[in-house]
C-alpha cells in the first residue's frame, strides 16, 4: 500500500510539470492520429503559416488548394488548462456556488484564449475564390439587398 501511495505521488509530481504533461499529451495525440489516419494524411512539426516561425505539433491535410500545395493544413495543438480545471473541480467539491461560477468563467476565458492563440499562430485558411455563383437564388432576391450583400461579402458569391 505504501509503494502504491509513493507511485501515485511520483505520478502527481510528474504531471504537475507543464512541459512534461505537454509531452505526454503530444505522445497521446500522435498515437491517436496513427490509429485513425493514414501516414500521408497528416504531418508532424509543421509550419502552417507563411512567414511564421511557429511550428504546430500535428497538421491534418485537407482537400483544398493554396498557392503552393494541393491541400490545406488543419493544425492540431492539444492543450488543456489542467490547473484552471482543477480549480473548478475543487469548487464543486466544496459546493461553493460563487467559486463554481468564478472558476467556470475562468475556464471559459482560458479556453477562448488558447483557441485564439492557436488561431493566431497556426491557422492559414486559403484565400476565397475571386468569384462564385449562387444559382439557387432567384431574381427576386436581387431586389432584397439585405439578402444579396451578405452572400457576396461572406462567400464571394455573385447572383446570376
């Protein structure tokens, strides 16, 4: 029993180190991708944005086209705010509604910040087409500019 307690304590110490925990997450993600994708469907340690030094751990190749390749990258960066999540669990354990609310908002804010960081560092969507056609729209819609303008602005679609 004492040995088990020491092993659990050692594991907690290892997992409390953010870098080590990140490496373990990266290994798990690698194993998951190996199980569900063919090797040619993803890459490891990829520069997904031109002119950026940022390297994402993994990127899935999706059908599409940018000015260099016949595919576009979907970057995958595994992150989990363990410390913030544990604050929320502690608040639930103590049935403290104010702490639950505060920790929940902090978790939400942290996740949004991580998503923004990932987007800013790694996402490089291909440019939209210069022109597209929405043939399903009727001539009647031409009179309704509030319907036409978002189609053109958001989707580069022209109505014919």
